[in-house]
C-alpha cells in the first residue's frame, strides 16, 4: 500500500467548454473539473491545470508534485509551448505517469513520446461504440465486464499510426463497422503511458461509469513505483571486485 494518495493532475485545454454551450452544459466545470470530481471521490489527491494558465499550469514545482498527469486537448495542441512539452517529457521519462485521452492523440507530448504521427480516421455522427476488453488480466480492466457500450460517440478508426502497444487493453467497435485500438499501454524511460480513446466533448462520455472506472484504474497503474533509479554515463567503479 502507498502511504499517501496518488497525486493526480488533470490537464485540459479548456476551450470547447467556454466556446460551445452544448459542451458547457455537459461539463459546467470543464472536462478537467468533471474528471477531478470523480477522481477525488475515488481517494486520489487531485489538482487541475489548463492551457491558458501561466506555463499552462505545468511549472516545475507542479510537475515535481505530480504522480500521474491526465491530458485532454483538441483544437489548441499547437498553442502548447515546446519548452513545456520538453519539461513534461522529461518528467515522464523520470517516472511520472501519463494518461492521454481521446483527441489528445495529436498532442505534442504524445507524439514526442511515441515518435509517430499518431493519426487516425474519424467521423462524428453519434454512433454506438462497444469497447471490448482484450487483456482481462490487466489492472486497467479491473471491475469491467467483457465489453461495455457508449451509446453515442465520435468514431475513431484504424489505421491508428502509433507504435504497437506494449499491452493492448481495449478494442473499440463502432456501429458503422470500423474498429480501433482504444486502450494502449506504453513505457518510456521509467514512465508509464496509457492512451484511452473515448471522450468527444459533445457527448457525456466522462459521466459514463465504466469510462470513469477505466480512468481511475489507469491512474493506479500509471503511478510511479519505487524501483531502482537508473544510473547513466561513464561508470568507472564496477559492482564486482576485479
Ligand atoms: Zn473528438
């Protein structure tokens, strides 16, 4: 058992909720506010940060006090400063967990960590999505049934241009016939990364109990562990006597 609650930072570009009354009606406190409320009720220590704050709310002290960063972005990926992306990147390599949601597949930080275009095909006509668990042993699938449905969502279809996930936890099927690798685990350095597909801003997806359960499970999975710190570079003293 960890002695302290996992420290979560929910980051959101927070534009649709201010610009679009439909989105504001679903998320009056923003997507970050809805996720933070839920995660606090699960016992996590949660803060939020948004794009328009100084340094996007991601200064060194904030990141140093974060175990798991959750990222939602869509229309303003290009406004995220490269220096801040580099800072987040360094924290992930040093062990901070990162959960990348929905349209944050195009976030600079996700593309930098994965090294591919992270592009996909999409269509938004409110199709039904059925999410299948394909790694039932995995902690991110804890407490779920074999599959669950979201009545209305945007479609994301293959090919999803990401490196093959180290563990694929979910595959989505959409009413129109496409499929998508919708729950992808990676490690980079000491950090764990989970991409989770659902969450288009005009649907109440972040009020869906199974979707929220997956995000909470992913926070627990992505939290840093107390394994050994790696040493790099010239190492003149061998561990065995010569
Ligand atoms: Zn979307």
